[in-house]
C-alpha cells in the first residue's frame, strides 16, 4: 500500500499501470483531453474494460467525448442525480491487480497543479483480497447508469460546454488569462458591501459626487428622449464623449478624452459608426458580451486609420450604461489595476471585458438591490462608472 501525494508520482503510476496491465477500468467525475496520461489511455483503449466519466458542471472537456464517441467501453454520466463524484482506477491481468483511489480525477489539474491524495493498493497487500471484486462491482454499477455518447450528442455537449465556460472560469476566480489576478473577494473595493461602496463614493475628494450624479442623469435623459446619439446636438455629444465643450462644464468627469486627436474629428463630424455602436448597447436590462462585441465591431469602423482604444470606447460605454462600465483612463487606471491586481499595460478590449467588467459584475455591491433612498439609488444606477470616484487620482 502506498500514499501518492505528488502530481509527478500520480502521473508516473498511472503511466506505469496503463502500460503494465491488460485490463483497465475506472470511474471519474471529470476528465481532460490533451494530457500525456489521457493520450496513453487513448492509445491503449483496447485495454479499457469499462470506464465511466462524469460531466457535471461541464468540467469534462468535450474533446474527451469526441475521443470516445460511440465507444463500447467508455460511457458517460450526462445528467446525474446529485453529482457523480468517484475517482477510482483498477488495473489487472490474470495474476495480479492494482487499485488507485482517492481524490484525483483524470484532469489536467489533477495531473499537474492540484493538491491530490491517492492510495495505491495491490493484490500483495494484506486484507485486500476482496478489494478487486468490490471495485469491479462498484464500477459495474456506475456502468449501468451511464451511456455511450453518439457523435451528435458529443457535438451538442460541446456547444453547451462552450457556453458555460465564462461562468465556470469566473467561479474558479480566474478573470481573463491572468490566473494571478484577484477574485472580487480578494479586492478591497470589489469585496465591499453596498453601504461601504456608497460611503466611499461619497468621499470623492476631487469631484462633487452629487454633481457626478447630475451629469449621469443628464446623459440618461438624453438617451431616453433621443433615438440615436447622432441626433443629439454637438455640445451634448461632446459631453457624453468626454471632449471639451461649453455645453457642460463637467464634460471631463468620468474620463477626459481631450487628448484623443482623431476622436475629436469623429465626434465633430458625427461619424455614424459611433452612433451605430452605441445603438448596440441596450439602455435597460442586462448588457451581454454579445452586446459589447457588437458595439466594438461598429465602433472601430469609425477609425479607419486606427487610433481608437479602450479609453475612448469605455468612456462612451460608461456614459451610456454607467451601471455596467467604467471609463479606463490615465487618471484611474493605476489605482484600479492595483486593486484588481492586473497589468496596466497592454489593456485591450478583451481584457477590459474579462478582467474589469466581469469582475465588477461579480462584486457584492454591484449585485445588491437598488436602494430606496433617491440619492443612493442614483449612485446605484451609475455604480460601475462611479468607481472613478474611488480610483481617480489627478
């Protein structure tokens, strides 16, 4: 009997057992494709007697289903009652057998980074004489509940899996490709309750927070009473765009774009792509990534020679939907990135959504109900944009 506690030892033993024994059966909650061990099992699939793999929470990669679609030896648990959660492997030939059981699934994480503990038991261990039969019987019972997966079912699973990945990634605390970045609970600002957030916004040291509210209400009314951005008068468009104008003295609040040269021309010329882009963002209700990507697809067309970017794009978004977006600009990005523990440099449209907006919309204060108090309710209506009041530094 042996306790296996390192990923390397687990990989070594799984590889050894797969190559040594003529018969393999296992039952695991989840599996990943693309690992060396999965490759060895696939190459030795003629040795697989019975294998059962769960798919709960869409943790099993669709490549696994594709690899064993219509297999007579590998079945899947697609809709379990509760969670299908075993991790047990048995290898045997006519004379000998070995069993691995414990915490490790057949996943990349279990084989590389996770903290796992497995017990290796063989026929030479005392009091283990009936274990082989017990394990085989147990896997047989799982086998009866599982089913072979057709190619069509594997394709359907892939579509569902892809749809669930952003939510699963966020649940695991990963926002974007930076696994080091903080989850909301680890961020001083993101972990705030609504009363704490509202209190911090009120302490805005550089702008009157009530005047911030007035500006957001002005812009909200403009979008409610005008069908399209391009139909608004130039001074109002510049106010929304964060460009110098006599229309409103606070045009630069929530992110001044005065240094964005071609952007001035695009707004002055009433470039139709800017208006069409803003039309892609609903004025009410949820804002999805699909809305955001449709906005970007139209927005970038206003800049045929480039010279657009997250600052400009997020300024317009923050004024159209201040409950979802914050302008990412030179005055707030240092503090924001420190709190989120993300890089200031290289911020692009994908990172802005995944590392900033997804984290914001997972935060405690963002998800609390709208307050009944009128002033607090106004702040709540612009709560994402109001992060500028916390992170702004002149």
